[in-house]
């Protein structure tokens, strides 16, 4: 019993440290479902966050991931001006081999039991089809296809938000937000990355692209007349702007040393390997960083619109707001001489505190 007791203490300590409200462990031997749902904060509204299906090495790693991601969702919703809290879920397993209709529907029943406190959407390892399976068991899911009343693929909206974030940074560094003649290196040309390349090329931006999938790299390069760059040459290109749109942690001690970019603005989550260290290092080096959870909020905005019944016009207005929100973060960063990621956190926390003072939790 002593072993179990210490494990419980360490989990509760983690929740306290990050300020979480609730964590739910889901186990269904019949379908093989093993999942963790983390609800970080519901001051502004129900906790919304994607469901990730991933082969974690162990449950401790899965828990650490879901706690970190759910807290980031709280901040993302708050700074984007949305009436949503932050949550996230992970299903432990191989999405290519272990995912079934029964498993997803079983998971949907766990969400249903949370009575609207948590609303999910797709993430790494899950698809629109999976959301439709969840929808068979609960209404608390977004990101379903347009054919059954959903908002559809969020990738174009996410890319648009990143585009506005880039423009806001360019305005700060170069005095105008005109992008023509600037150069951007887009790392990772998945759904969001490719949409971003298209938006940039329409503005006559010189676009460099890099991706681990060589066939896709060459295909996208031809389609948009972009320049393909080898992965090991990313940080030595002379591009003005670095737009990471793949995995996180590409901004670290090793890469910052090599960087010649003026701006970092992309869609990848958790771009800074260590938020406490690398935000400051970028500030010291004079590289303007657009906080990832602010400028990649288009996907969340898309889900929010689906929940509230907003049309495409309102969705675009909320996405355009990312430009002004980025300008506000830069303004506070300059005024207080603090890294932009810290400035963004302060703005998000101030909004949550202000709303907390006028109402109790959702």
C-alpha cells in the first residue's frame, strides 16, 4: 500500500503545482481504452482541448504530457478572448493499430460523464472520423465534419492566425506589416504548414520549406515555387522569419546560437525547449518571438465557433484579432523588458483573474 500512496501523492502534487482542477483516469478492459483527461481551469467556460493518441513509454510520461498541454490550453483560450477553459486528453496506444470504433465510443462515454465540463476535438493521432464516433455517445465534442453540422478542418484557420501573428511581428521589426520581399522559413509542411506557405506566397514572400518527408517537400516546393531546404541547413539560412510548424522544442541552446532570424512565429506547440530560459535568450539576442499558443489559436477559435454556432465571418473576425493580441504582447514585453512568452502569460492570467472576480467557476 505504501507504494500506491506515494504515487497518489506525487500525482496530486503535480496537479497542485500546475493549478489543475481535475484529472480523470479512464480504463475500459473490454475495448482496451486507457486514457487520461486533464481539466486545468474552467473560470472562463468549459475546458476545451484535443484528444491525442500516442504510444507513451509509461503512464507517468502520458500524465506529464496531458498536464502540460491542458495548462497551455487555458492560456490559449484566455489570451484569444474566448469564453473557454483549458483541458486536454491523451489515449495511451498506437493510433494506427489499436484504435477502433468501440474504443473511441467508450472514451466518448467517459466524456459524457463529465457533464459538459470537458469538450474535446481532434489532435495528434485522432481524426474527424474519431470525433464522429465520440459524437455518437456525447454532444461534448467539436471538429466533426461539416456534413453533420461541424466546422470542418481547422487547418486553414490555424494557418491564417499564424499569418496574422507574422504580420504583427513584421510591423514591429520593420515598421510596416507589408510582407512582400520578406523571407520566411516554414519548418514542417503538414496541413497547417502548407496553408501557411500558400498565404505567404500570395503576398510575394520568399518562402523556404523543410520537412522530414522528402516526397512531400518536393511536391509542395513545386506547387508554390518555394525553395526546399535540408533539415541541417534550417538555422543557417538567411531568412528573416522562422516559422516552426512541426514538433516543439526546436528553439533551444543549440539552435539559438546559430539563428540569424529576426522573428520566430509558427504554429508548432511548445517551441521553446525551456520557457524560463529560452524566451529570455531570444530577447537578449534581439529575436522577436510570437508566443506559439497565441498565434496558433485558430484551431481553437474554429472549435469555439462550432460550439457557439458562429458562422465563418465571425470565426474570421476572431482569428484576425490575433494580430492585435500579438501587438499587445509585444507592447507589454517592451514596456516591462520581459520575454514575449512571459508577457503573454501575464495578459492571459490577468483576464482569468478579472473574470474569476465576477463569477464562480463554470
